[in-house]
C-alpha cells in the first residue's frame, strides 16, 4: 500500500488509526484479556474497496460505509493531532520544523521492542553491565528489523535500546551516511575491533563498540 494513501486514511479516520495503535502497543495486555481489536473503542468504521484491472493496471475504488462523526469521537482534536503527528505532520512543516522533529527516545528495555512502530531510524543497542554498544540503521521499524525471537547478527547480548527517529523523507543513502559517521566517531572514542589506533576512552572509562563493519 502506498504510504501517501495510508497517511490519508489516518487523517480521514483518526479514531480507527489511534485504536489500531492502541491494540498493537498493548498487544500483550489485550491478549491476556482475550480481547480482539474490535473490542477496543466500541465501534467499527467501514470502507469498501473494489479493485478492477484495466490494461494490466489496478483501478481502486473506495466507498465509505460508516465513519465516526467528529462530534462523536469524544476527543476529536487529540485523535487528529496524534494521527498527524505520528505519520503526516511533517508534510505541513518547513525544513527547520522538520529538523526540530528528530526524536531521540529514552533507553528502553529489550522486552519493549515489539511496540516500536516508527520507521527510518538510527538505533543504539546497549548492554549496560558489560559496557557494550552497537550502532545501526534501518528503513524499517525496529520491531520489524528484529522480530521477536530473532538473534542479532553480531551483538545479541544487548539489553536496552534507544531510537533516533529521522524525518520521514530521509533517503536510504543519507541514513546510511549518518550511521557510518556515528560509527566513525565511536571508533575514535571507544575500544573496538575496527581500528588498531588508541581510542580516547579506555575500557575502564567508556564503552566497547560492538560493530564489526564500518
């Protein structure tokens, strides 16, 4: 599905969008309660999607059957702002506002990883006890990058993570460049296997960089 289309759906049906996020983020809780997504919010908006093929290309028609009216949403402005902030707000701002929207998360425990939905990230993986750090980048959300049960390719002993969410229009090349710059800085500061030069901080003062590639 085209992201512009997904963005428009979130703006047109903000309550459904926020409810779907609630169900995803609270996945474990709602499973314990034996709830389904339709048990949250007490409503079900409906659209009909028809696809006809013409000349080898799909023609998509969407018809609205039911939508929660704005005055019935309870907190329409909150829903509107949340949907806009999460996936569409950057479209409305100038370049300086977009730069200010770079979000740096607090450190979170590894068990929270399945709740991460934001895409286009620089991320840090940390083991605070062993003082080991890994720097990575991903176009996907971190929950997609490391699905539950999947081991990290070079540093699976991490216990915490932090995400630096980049503006949505950041290209793959720019994101990779930012990652390599951060790794280069880490090589200069921390002990690592990527360089034989003496880092600024020793094992007793700082972290060990766990990246195996520059």
